């Protein structure tokens, strides 16, 4: 009970002390919060994006086979389908049709994809939210396209894709195989690539090797590899942002170290007075620890909460261009809140602990002087 | 009763700026008396006061407090004894600026872990005794010299110590306030407190209420007179 009362009294005094230098401490707290906010925003955002990508790719085929010509991705003959299907362990093989279309009217690039079981029929398309916005198309409108040989193709918007999938479907146009072939002049005997379903996931790499040996002009890509590429891209982007932020972070560290590590003569005198009137070294250290903890915990909590709101309610409006990519068609979407506790703990140890330590060391040095220094000084 | 036996105090021992502040002092301070250490600047009064109050350790010699040796106690225990036994009044008052009068008075009691409410009541009672009840919430920097002195006395009394130690207590007070201070000390002695002061102010040294004046020069006791 006594020790609780003692800590309560020390905390009371610590808070009263902090309030004495209101302006200085408030400015420091604001900068500290801003740093935590920036770091936590990048962390939350890249984590949530990665999580989203993993969830979306869960439905992707285990293996994609592309044909390579002169080191570049080329159309793949559908005759390869039979050959691959004969490999033991392959459950199904399908030719996929997809490509990119540049719309000179809106200045945007669309992704055109022929989905399996396209229900709207030839002459119809379904568009993503971004496409609908940029071309101002609503259900029932007709969108003009220019075919590979310069003719005009008119396709009716039969549906708009739901906004919940917008991160990946923003620039997407779904259409029938016939329309796709007309639009791009893709012959019937070829596809963009082949998707391969494998019965046993443990056999994916063996099957990929067999395909590569049997069809030397192809490149099999496993879903895991795509995930790794996504990971690398997100890591790279958050890396760039962190690099930009590191300047600010470094300035903050120097500022915080200076603030925490250097005791002013006024503070030093105060510690002397406290010792002279009966506080021991431990009491002074407890006071400084409470001071460091209250400042850094407030900044940490405020920074993390602001970052959470920033990322999950405003879709990281401040970091959008860097983290999502540069494009005319920014997807508008709301990320599913996801917090990695391990990363949050790492952030805590990187921001709160160094500050608390930086506050304690000089206080300890000042607190170990003889209390009679005050009498002599 | 506080006893010093062959006490020496050397600062910066073994360094070029070595300074011997106290040389072989043996002294006994009686309880419930007012004792004044008198001497010119640099005579070692303040250092001796620090040693008597357990604030500084002697380089050599022994200190006995009520018959118990405290010379080589670890810092924690010494601080505990100091907190419970001594109340200090400093020459420059040494109040903590920016916080209220009441908080300043309560500060020495915080490490004891008593109930905040009881402590507050005791501090308010002390402030009332010194005529400062109305100023309890005011920040200390707005106080006059006399008021600061009274806050410093109230702070020294918060832990109900047996011994009050005052270093040059009248150095920043005019004649009227100095006389008032001496009256307060007389009252505390009547209440059973032991008072030890360091001063070269005649208003203190020659005051009728002083029981004993110990004269110091160059770190030694030059004469010890006992007044009734």
C-alpha cells in the first residue's frame, strides 16, 4: 500500500513538473507523435496490402505456364494444353486470355481479362470501379474500343464489379473470349498463358520442372513465386518511404537524445534539492522513469491510433501515391484492419525504450551526487 | 544527541585541488537545544552542518546519532534516517520553482509512501501555523523572501523531524524577519526539537534563545561556549 502511495505521489509530482514546461514538452510530444505516426502508418499499410494480396492470390492457379520468345512473354499455342494434361499429377489445364488496353480518352491503362464462365455473353463487359469512374460509365452504357486493326468495337457495360474487390479490380474489364480475340486479333489456337491445377501442392515444383523440360520454350511460374514478387514490391515501396522518413527519424533521434540525455542546470539543481530533502537515488530515478514513460507512451499511443485511423479510415491518404503505385486509376478502397502484434512490439521497442533509457542515464548520474552539493552550491 | 568523533573532511582527495574542510573535530550536540556554528566564510560551518545532518560522509572519524553509529551506512539507510530525523532549511531556501507552495511542503514526505490525503492535511496545518494557508495553491516564485523562508521551515517540519538544521537562515532576511525566524526556532525548541544552525549573523549568534555557540576557524573548533 505504502509503495503504491509513494509511486502515486511521485507520479503526481512528475506530471506537475511536466506541466511547468508546457510549451516545450507539448512541442516535443507533437514531434514524437508524428514520428510514431509515420512509421506506424507505413507499417500498417504495407502489412494490410500484403495481407490483401495473399488473400486474393489464394484463388489464383497453382501454376501458370507462359511461352517465351526471345526472352519475352509471347502467346502460347493451345496444343500445349494436351501435352501438359498428360503429365501425372496435373488435374486440369486451361488457356487464359488477358491483356492491357490503353484508353486514349481517359489516359488510363485497363486490364482486360476473360474470366472462366463469363455469364454476360458476347458484346457485354463488366468493369471495375476505377474504369467506371474514369470513363464515367454506368450499367447499360456502351463503351467504345479501338481494335488492333483500327476498327471501332462497341461493348455494353453489363455490370460494375463490387467495390470490396477494388484494390485489384479497379482497372479491370471482364469480357467474353470472342470479343477479346476480335479486339486484339488473337487467333483461336493460342492463349495468353495456361493455368495449371495440380492435385498435390507438394508436387508443384516437380511438375513445373517436367513442363520446362518437355516444352523448353515455356516458363512455368508457381503461385508462391508471385506471392514472393508481391512481397518484394511492397517491401520495396515501404522501404522507399522509410528511406524518405529516415531523415526525419534521424533528426528526431538527435533531438530526442539531446532533450533526454542533457539535463538542464535547472533540472540538475532540482534533483539536488530532492536528494537534500530526503529523496534517495531510487526515488529520483523512479520520477525520471515515470516522466520518460508518460511522454513516450502518450506519443506512442497517439501515433499508433492516428496511424490506424489514417490507414484504415482514410486509406492512407498521405502515402497513397508511393505505396499503391503511380497510376491514373487509383483504386479507391478501404483496407481490412490488420495489425501484426510482433511489428507493433518492435515499433514500441524502437521508439519508447530508447527514449526511456536516454532519460534515465543522465538522471542517474545527477542523482548519485552527494546531497550536500546543494548546500555547497 | 549527535556526536562527532575525530571527524575529518577532505574534498577532491589526492587531486591537485585537494581541500581540507574539517580537521579533527570532536563535538557533542545536546538534544532540545539551539546550537549555532559560528565562523567566517570558508571556516567549515556548512560542511560540518552537512556531516551532522547525514548529508555528507566524513573522510575519517565517526558519527553517532542517539548512540547509534551511522558513519558507514549505505545510502538508502542513511537517506531514510536523514528523512525521518532531520529537517533542512537552506540558505537560498531551495524551493522547487513552478509548483505550488503546498506541493513544495509535501515533497520531502513523498518517498515515505503515506496516504496522500493525510499528508495534504498535515501540510495545510503547517502552512496555517506559519500564516500561509491562503497562499497554499500559489506558485512559490510569487512569494516574498519572508514567505519563502516560512515555506522552507514548513517543508523542513513535514516529516516531524527531531532535529532542524539551518544553514545561514537569516542571510537573505531583514532584521524584522530575522527576529521572527528566531522566535519560530524558539517555539520549535519548546516543542522539543533540537536546532543546529550555521551563521555568522550577530542577530543569530547573539540571540538570547541560543544555548550554545560553537566557533570555527579553518576547519577546526576554535572555542566552544555554553550559554544558559
